[in-house]
């Protein structure tokens, strides 16, 4: 039976992390004392759900969480410091702190250590998330105890709805760009100035002007898409933000 520890303090442990190719001990006090922290724990680095959905969405919503008073977002897994450090590089998630619970000490004290021997994983963390304020667990979302790797309640959007039920999650954005293009630089600056997190797809051998033309109907760069809608180039993007600001007013 997995344990819900709302109202209790997080376990006191020291994590062995790798930073700048050096060992660095990080204590739970350093992570949680005097701060509001979101923790999401997952079964393993590089695994499909963790890499494709769980982690990226927390990284994407980090600016929104920050506006709601969250100081830090921590991704915790029962992996060693080398694995977590490499996974952090691979994921390009600068808004998330990666913490290796290599011995499973924190996870075991949380009552979340489970046996994944059937997958060759050994002991791993059950998937869950929690909101911690000054070391005290305020809210915990634990995935249901059933076969497989359920992913229903520990996601970033569930945490956002808990923190601010009326908050609107930012829409995903992508920009197709050409290296050295001044209009592309202007479009990037507009997205950043308006607090829009985006993915950039640069033209090259894999993505060409033919690709842009096929998806947008235009053969020029940049081309911006927000929330599945084609916005257009830099001028179109500026008009889009101007219109949004008028509607907000």
C-alpha cells in the first residue's frame, strides 16, 4: 500500500549529484527549506512516458508555476548521478532540477519504493507528484495502484489545476526558422517578450522550405504556430499579440 504523506515533513537525506563533472552533495534542507517546491517522481530516466510527456510538460509550465509562487521544480528518480546528469543534457529542460535518488533512500522513506524486477529495473520509484512548502508536504498526487505504469494524476496540468483552478495553461508554440534570418530573430524576440515557450525547428537537410510550404501554405521563414493554429511570419505574430492584448484589456 503506497503511503500518502500530506502534512508530514519530507525525509531528511543527502543526494549524491553530478554537477560540472564533479560530485556534489545536495541535502533536502537545501532543496526545500524556506521554499515552495514541486516534486515529480518517476520510474526511470530515458523511459518513454518520462521523457516524452511527464518531464517536458513540467519544464514547459515552469514559468506559469513561477508566477504562482513556486520557487523550484524537482524531477526525482531512482537513478545514479551520472544517468540523471546525462538525461538532463538530453532533455534540454533548463527549468527543472534533476535529483538522483541512487540508493532509493528518499523514495523508500516516502513509502514510494516499488519492485520493478520484472522489467529488469530492480527497486524504483512509483510515479507521483507533490507540492512542498518549507519542507512540509502540502499536497500529493499518487498514481493509482494498478498494473503497468499509470500516468493519470501526477502530470503538470493536474498540479496547475490544484494550484490555480482558473489558470489557463500556455498553448504550445513552434517556430520554423532559417539560420541568419533577421525576421526569424524578430519573431523569436516577440515570443520571448510575450512569455511564450516555444520549440524552434531550423531549416536544414531534414526540414526544408518545401516542408514549411506543405504545413503552412507559405514558403518563407519564419512561420509560427501556436496552439495548433498557423499564425504566420513576424508581422503576423506582432499583429496576433497586439490583438490579444486588446482583447485582454
